[in-house]
C-alpha cells in the first residue's frame, strides 16, 4: 500500500509518500480501506518529536473507511461496513489495522470525511468539559486554542450544554471571528491582548469555571490564573511544545483544580465507547458540526502538516488517499 511515512522526527518535510507492506489484521481487530484521514494535533506533535514505533513510521490516530477484513475473534463488524477508527499510529495510509474496540460504525447519512474527525476530537473535548471539568449549565467556559480541532469541538459542546459564556483564545482575529458560528461568545487574540486581563474584564473579575487547555507551557499558566472560585482546568495537550513549568500557588486559595486528561487511558471503557458513538450520532443528526478547513491528497501529507503548522486552519485538515 501507499503511505505517508518518516524515518526520523522533524519538520513536515520528513514525510515521504512511499510503498510499505500492508498492515496485518489482528484476531481482535479489523482492517479498513481508508477513505479519509483526520490529522490530529497529536500527529503533528508525534512527527516532530514522538517515538517511531515502526521504521519507516506511519503516524496518525484517526481514519475512517470501509472494513475489508475482520479478525477471527471479532463478531461486532462485517466486511463492507463503514467505520471511524482510532489507534496509536498508522492512519496516514491507504489501509489501516485497528483493534475492534477502537472502531465505531458510521450511520448511513454521515460522510466518512466527517466521521474520521469525531472519536478523538469530540471525545476529548467532551471528557475535558464534562467528565473531568464537571461543567454545568450557566458556567463560564474558556477554550484555549479555540480554532484547533479539539477547540472547535469544545466550543460547540460547551455552548450546547448551556454555558453562560464561551470564551476562546487564538493567534488571529480572523480565526476567532469564524468561531462565532459555533457558539463563541468572546474571542481573545493572545497576540494582541493579555489573556488573564481579558478574562477578568469579560467576567467581572470572577474568572472562568471550566478551562480546556490543549496548549500547555505559558498558556497553562494563563489558564490557572483565569480560574474562578472552584474553577477547573482540564490540561489535555502540549500543542505549544514548551516546557510545562507552572506556578500553582493561586489554586489553593480559591479551591481551584487542575486535571490532566488523556482520552487514550479511557478509550476502552464502556463509558467512552458509548460516548463516542453518541457523538457520532449527534453529528449525523446535525446537532454538532465537524469543521473541515481543507483537504489534501495523502501524497501531499507534508504540505498538509505544513499548512496546519502555519496556524491558519480552523478545525480539521484531512488527507484523502
Ligand atoms: N490528551 C488527550 O487525550 C488529547 C486528545 C486530543 C488532542 N490532544 C492534544 O491537544 C493538542 C491540540 O490538539 P488538536 O488536535 O486540537 O490540535 P490542532 O487542531 O492541530 O491545533 C493546535 C492549535 O494549537 C495552537 N498552538 C499554540 N502553539 C502552537 C505551536 N507552537 N504549534 C502549533 N500550534 C500551536 C494553534 O492555535 P493558535 O495559532 O490560535 O495558537 C493551533 O490551532 C495537541 O497537543 C494534542 O496532542 C490530547
């Protein structure tokens, strides 16, 4: 099969388009013919500095397509069925082998391109807000990196759950403006404004009840300082690629909390399995929207990664084999 592979970590240019052996279907897994690949923030980060599990390495968490082989022990899927999948690596390819536990059927009315985005992107945003952020109706939510894949999902989910205000940060006014269509109340351009000062101004000095932070480093410090009394930060990523050294001195006084969130540690649980299927059904019904910024052929994976790192995208960038 053809795949986008790399032999060493580095910038987008390390990605090559090559022939590699087909992946093997595990007895507890399925093999799919990939129709759409959602490039996750974890994929660009892994390409930059993550472990190479195979050589050459096929990076990537998320892809959707059609089942072409079913493992001997799998009874929940059949050949020809359309599925959205996630896995530790291997999405940037024409064929993809995953555990049956990390695949979800796609409803007939849902495009594989949209389905490819849902499991990790929406599943993570949902866990950050509700399972670990314990968000309730009427609360103020801040989404750091609001234009990111996880960010756009979190904005929609917070607005749908009745947040009194949904704030988000981004590096440009243009991208913040586009987020208003998905439930953003106020955008904060962190290049031109101090995030903590803006949060305090917009919330009458109360701060935010729930904060989704997928950037880390100095951004995480601004999240901690933006918390309301009893506010909660869900720390879910390190997109900023900077050291995670923060001062938590302000947290005790206001009974504030910081939770690390990793969907991968929960993905095999019945709770998350069902939650992801519910989110797929919500998108299929039109209750939530998958936002796709741009699509590239799989052969142009390097250009797609470069485009994401140019910080122009709102939502997801896809690869199409
Ligand atoms: N723990 C989990 O279970 C889990 C699940 C999903 C994702 N994640 C992590 O969450 C993070 C975001 O994922 P995503 O899929 O939402 O990412 P994404 O769609 O690629 O967006 C990343 C965003 O981060 C911001 N950013 C800040 N500093 C950056 C830098 N130095 N380089 C690139 N972008 C930078 C950019 O927004 P601005 O330009 O507006 O700053 C960009 O929109 C990643 O670190 C990913 O690994 C973790």
